[in-house]
């Protein structure tokens, strides 16, 4: 077996043994490129869309779609007190209970796409210090201890 084949075999064995770790994330967050003033982290999906409504970016019909879905979430999910007070926190959906929520989120993602508004879907098992939790979501404190490291030496092959 060549070194390349052996390397591929080792990677395959590792992935087969540890696959659950790569597939089963506990939390999901949809956030934008723009940072929220109070958290200095990417705005969540509802903040992004609320800002688009405030800025008059969306057509009236699309505003209605957003408001209807936003109302559904307000009725179905508890409103975390930390979010009401606009503390330095961010929210994640729990992936184990998120099937119906993600069906409701899909039209919101479509709205972001329609108006060319960039976003990221973040999956993690390590959201941070949880300060609130219910059946569908967790709220975590924003970690303000950001570490900026020096640029490391390149590990790419030389040409």
C-alpha cells in the first residue's frame, strides 16, 4: 500500500469511527455579516429582516410574509428575557426540536436570497455560556474575550 493509499485508508477509518461527531450538531444559528452594536457579533435572522423592513428594502408582499412568520415565532417560542432587555446575548435553535421551525425559517432564507442579503448558517456543539434555555432554543452570553493571533507561517506547498 502506497503512503497516499494508507493515508486515505486512515482517514476513512477515522471518519467511520467518529461520524456521529461530524453529523450531530446540537445548535444552529443563522446570522449575517453585519454586526449588532450591542453584541459585536453577526445579527440574527430576525434582526436582519427587521432592519430590511425598517430600511424599506422589501416589497410590501414580502414584508407581509416576514411579519406573518415573525408573529408565528412570537406565539410559538418563549421570548427570552435577556433578549427583551437587549443584553449581550445571542440565540441558537436546538437542532433536536427544530424541524417545524426550520420549515418556517426557509421562507425567511428565501427572502434573504431574494434581496441578495448575505448570511451564514452556523452549526455548533459549543455555543458558549448558556444563560437561558427552553424546549427550542438556547441563549448564550457573548464571549468578549476575542483572541487575535499572529499570522502563522504558510503550510501550503511551494510552487
